[in-house]
């Protein structure tokens, strides 16, 4: 990384908005970006039908590249998904079938189409699948062509391997090959597409540097690597983790309302950073918004939620989510846009057996919170009610054992309105 001012629009934008952590050859990359079209890529494995918000910073990096006149390549890991990236993991990923991987890729593509312009033009984005070349290699051929360019000594020094071994967790030989496969991806894209830049999160630094070195050593061509900082919230937590789990990008996995609520409820201290990273708002407007205090910071959060949700789900979905949230929180009106969970009021067979076979006429507050999905267990629900504050039907509840009966269901909703934290997400728990 260099402290000298960048000349290219691309790197100036990345620096001003807080995307840059490390660059392998900053002056060379800056000169290349200032001189013409830079083709850059980021790889995404297809381990689920949707990426989550933790991947959004990488998607936005490709968007910034295209906005600055570069050409983004979205590289789907149809091949590498069969191995599984060991970075940051203590266990091997489950092995997926080819059909599942391709189904996941098709689902994930729909998200990228919201952020990038795809086509055949010089700066249009393309989506490729590394299975096209990785599955074509024979084992001996792969080792002879590329194995000689990697030493075990150096691979063991990279965090993706070293930290796993330091935690005394096993790493299979299959996973150990992941770094080689990712490096070959860069070489393949450099040869076939003129790609000179690989980007990723800071945890990918070792894999990216290996790819840069391979391109420069084998073909003696320009190659650069750039990583983003590890993204955490102001409270030190991992970006995108909530009480209900991952914040998915596909609407089938997470509704636009829940996505809007995620951004609306970020920590006050994160508003400016997230506006710079995840919206296209001008920097002077972001500076004005993050300087707001008191109730004004809530307006900044709504602006963040509106902009982020519009980019992913469209303006109509963002407006509907905001209306639903304001109706539920600020005007006391419940709407159909709220997330609903069905709760078997009579209890499960195991619960009935512990209750001597009698149906439940009443349920504790802790059970309602668990069934809402805002807490993963009864034990944690109890602690949340005691320490964090839970509202049921807009009334603060501090006693986990407080009983609620069917006649306390909101008659208009046919459900209990459960909220964790004063401005947290609302979930309707519907007994049946």
C-alpha cells in the first residue's frame, strides 16, 4: 500500500470510499488503470443458492471497477466449489453434486445482474465458470504444469493454511490444493481474457498473491492483487450476522423488508462507512448524513436502507419495505409485509409429553421469542428477555416466564407481534 495520491479514477474512488487494504503493485496498477481499460475479477464459490451480505463488498468492488471504465469478470467457482475454500474454516465444506452447484450458480447470477451491466462491450461484465478449465485437467498434467511453481514451505506460511493448523484442525489434501486452483484461475483469465487484476477480501491475500506470482513467473505478464479490509461492525461483530442468521441477497432467502430492516438497524457508528461502501451516494452527501446527531441519525439509516435495498431489489420494493417498517414502528399499524412464523400452540409431541399430554393453553414469553426466530433457543431467549428487552404486542416484557394465552393474540393480525430490542425487527408469531 502506498500513501501517494492515486492518478486513476478507479483507485481514487476505492481509496476515498474505504475499499483498499493491500495492493501488490500499487504504482503499476494505478498507471494501468489511468491508461486504459483494466480487466479484473473476483471469484465466488457456489456453496448455496444465494450469496450473503458479507459478499456484498466484493460485488461493489466489481461495480466500482465498471463505473471507472474497467471490465469486471464474475468468476463462479463451479470447479473450486467441488473442493471448498479452507480459508477461515475449521472443517471441510460438504461436497455438493454438479447439479446443485449449477443450480446455485444460476440463482446467484440474478443478484449480479442488479449491480453490473452484462454484455459484449469492452467494459461490459461477463460471468464465467472455472469448471470449464479446471475439470479438463488430468491429475498428472495439473501437477506437472503448475505444482512445480508452489513450495509447501510457502503455502504453510499463508494464513489460510497456517491458522487452520495452529487451531489443530485437520486440513485435507483436497483443500490444500485450493490455492493452486485459484492461482491457475488467474493465469487462465490472464491468457484468455487479458485479466490483470484479482480482487478479494483480506483473508484471500495469500491465494491472490500466489496467483499474481504465477502469472508473472510463468508468462512474464503484468498481474496485480488488491484486497479489502476485514469488514466488521462498530461493535466488533462479523458483518451480516444477525439473531436470525445470515443476511442473504436473494429475495427467496430473505425478503426485501428484512433486508431493508438490516440496514435500518445498523449501529450509529457504522452509517458513514456503510454508505460509502454499499451505496452510490456522493461523498459530500454521505459526510452530511454521518454528521447528523440525535434523531437525525435515524434519517441517515433510512437513507442507507433505501439506497441499499433499491440497488438489490428495486425502488418499489425499497419503498414498500420502508412503508411497512414505518407503519409498524412509528404509526403503530401492522401490515402484511411483516415476517410471519407459525407456532404450534398445542406444543410438539415431546412438549406435550412433558406437560402430561395436556395441550398448552398458555405459552411463556421465552417460547414466543424462540418461535419468532429472533433467538435460536429457549435459553438464549430467556437471556435476551432479561437483558435486551423484548416487546410483545408493543408491550415491554422483562419476565421470560410471563404467560400469554390465545385471547391475547392481536385480533387484527391473528398473531403475536414480537420485537427484540426497541427498534429491532418485528416478527408475527401466529398460533395454529
